[in-house]
C-alpha cells in the first residue's frame, strides 16, 4: 500500500502567503482534517474500471463495515450483487480503479477531485493472491476506505515517534526491493507527520499510539534500529481496533453537533498555526474566510474600525442528509466558537 503517486494539492492555495515556510507543513496537516464528509452523508461510489460483479460486491461488502461505527452511507448503486460502474454523467464521491500498482486512496473529500480516487491493485482478479485470502482482501479495503473517510496512517502519528526508531537507509532498501518505492515514497508513507496533526483526535479525547489500528502498516523488524524491540514494530492488523471504532464514531456521530466539536478543534488549531506562523491579522482573517467558503461555509464579516479583525460569524448553509442545517460556526478573538444547532 502507498499514498497516491500524485498528491492532492487542491487546498494548498488556502494557506496564507505570509505563513512562515516552517509552519506550512503543520498548517497543511491541520487543514487535511477539515476533509471529513458531512454527518449522515450518502456517498455515491462507483467502479471506474471493469471488474467482475462478484469482486465489486466483495469490495462493497467490506467497505460497508465502516458504517457500523460511522454515520455515513456508501451508496454502491441499486444492486448489492452488481455494484455500479461509473456513469460519466453523474457525480461520485469515491471512484475505484484497479490498474495502478498497489493500493491507495485520497483522503476524505479530496476523493471528489480524482478519477479514480482509490486504487485496489489486482482486486479485480478473482485469481490474484489478495483475492484468494478473504482476510487480507477485507483488510486492504478497510484500510483504503479508512483513508477515504478521512483517516491518516497511524504509524505516522506524532504520538508514535516511529521516525526516530527507523533505520532509514535500511527502510529505503527494503521497500525498494519489495515494493519498488523511491526514497521519497518511503518517507511519505512512513515518516512522522507534522505536529499539530491530531487536533481532531484531541477533541475526541483519543490519545496515544494505537498499534492495533487498521490504519497501521505492518512494519518489519528489518527497518528498525532495534528490530523487533522497536515500539513501532508491528504485525498485520486485519480488523479495525476499538480505538478506530471510537475515532470514526466521533468523526461521524449520530448528530451533527458531535462533528461540530471536532471542526471547532481543527479550526482553532489552524488559526493558532497561522498566528504563530507570523500571518498578519488581516491576512489571517481572509484565509479563515476562504477556508470557510471552500468547505461549504458562508462567512459574514463585520470589520468595523476598532474591532478585532478576527471577529466573524460563519454559518454553514449546506444541509446534511437529514435536511437539518448545521450549527453556526465562528471565530472570536482567535478562538473558534460554535453556536447551538437549530431545532431538528
């Protein structure tokens, strides 16, 4: 498994130009956490490349296991036995292909910008190694659909400190021989992500390194300085862990207000990164407004002289699948605040 060969840079333009270069990585990592789908949203999924109906049905069945915890619906079309092929005239949230090497997926709502947005290498072939192993088949689908609903690699968590434990020349050699990865791909898939990455998890009171996560790579002892004694050494996880279940249930709870708390934490953290990164108040305010617009938020600003330039009110107009408007969202004096949700 690896990340897409062409990273999604759709939202990089949202970062203020004056942001200190050293802060751009952390800011992008926080912004990634805004890519969650709406609570209760029905996500149309299709297959962009041909595969037997039985294989498409196996993929749909495995993916739908996430709905046990996440208030999301993967809509594979009207027939469970013959999930939909893509129709060029229709929009889709997630599109699945098979022809690229390995398996990968874009993260969360980035999936809307790419066809295919997910690759499940060789899983169109009933005779392939992965297709012959039901446990491995489901594991790959669960992992990639985990990315598609907004989850990152667990071994790249700042809480894991895996970068400090890896022997990088050995890791580069190992993955070049077995996966054909370049050194850049090795670092992209294994290196600890920029702090502050876990604003959303902090909001859900999920801490620590979850070695049992379905989003954790199986990391061989050969790539670690201490071999099997390394804290990040891990074998294959075939099922979502209890922490995975809590994580996605918090991102996609029964009521939209639960997701609001997560967005509050993300926006507050992003605002702080901008501030600490030297962005002037006017530019910071404009950046927050643009981010609001990009993520289907309408921003009404009152920028009277003498008032704090970050005093704004945001209201999300986009409706969720239940027809109820989402809560009011605002940033007041640098801290993100959320109003009570409207009656349902």
